[in-house]
């Protein structure tokens, strides 16, 4: 889905192995627990110029199995398996499997560190390999503040998350995303790491 859904933003650290900064929520802070993802949940997401529909087919503990295809049924869907924090387990690379090449992440790339709260920070190293290429990233993230996020005229609460990706092979990359608890995933990202932009345009399910 979370590829919606994604994700290609793993969208990034069991993989960001969460570190201390603070790791104990302050008293009275609003907490966001791990989402209750269920079979039948779905997202329609736009990544750059592409549109995908991600549908949850099964959930086994922390593992979420989805089918990803175009919303019009013109392309054969493929399977993407990820953890609820966004770590890609099986599928093409890219946050939640939107890239065309197969990518392996170590640690598995995880862009969300539950529970979330405004002011939480986490970071870590990620190494990835694909056909003929490889690289290492250091990803750091900070959550907050809470802001408004819209699907059409529908308004939702969203927790802003700012990411910084330091790459040994190139200049640093920054991205700003918004986690939407009602959508159980990242609602939008300014850059989505390698995508021009990312946005959930519709979601539903159980």
C-alpha cells in the first residue's frame, strides 16, 4: 500500500533503525500507533506521472501482502509485501515497489517508526543492491508538526515528516511527507525520494 502504499520512500530504515531522539514520548503528546491494516484496504496513488492502485490481500502479523496495478485494470498486477512501517520485503524496488527494477535493501527500508509523535526523530544506514549497481544511504527523519491534509474537499489530520537522505555517491536529498492516520499511510510527499511527487488521491477499505 503503502508502496500506499508504497513507500519507494522505505521509504527508507528498520532501515532507519530508530535511534534515541527522543524515544520516550513526552507526557500528553498525541501518539500514532501502528496502523490496523486489513484485507480489502486500498489506495490509489500518483507517483510522478504514473497512477497505481494498491489493494491489501492478506495481513500476517506485521507483514502486509498487496497487489499493485493500474486502477483501470489494463496492466497485469504484481505482488508487493511490506511491513506496516513501510519496509519492503518482496517486490520491485522503490518505496513500496513502484520502481521497474528489483532492489534489495539491508536493513529493510522502513520510513516510519511507530509509535509516531510530533518531535520524534530516528535515523540509520541503509545499503541497497540492484542489477549491476549498489549504494549506501544514511537517512534521518523528524516528525511534526500536525497539519491539515486533503483528498478533494475531505480534510484529515496529518503528521509532517521531514527526511534527509545522505548518499555517499551524490549530494544529500531532502523530502517532506505527511503521514495520514486515517489513510494508514503516507498521504503525500514533495519528492518521494526518486519520484517527482507522490500523493494518495483516494483510499478506502475496512
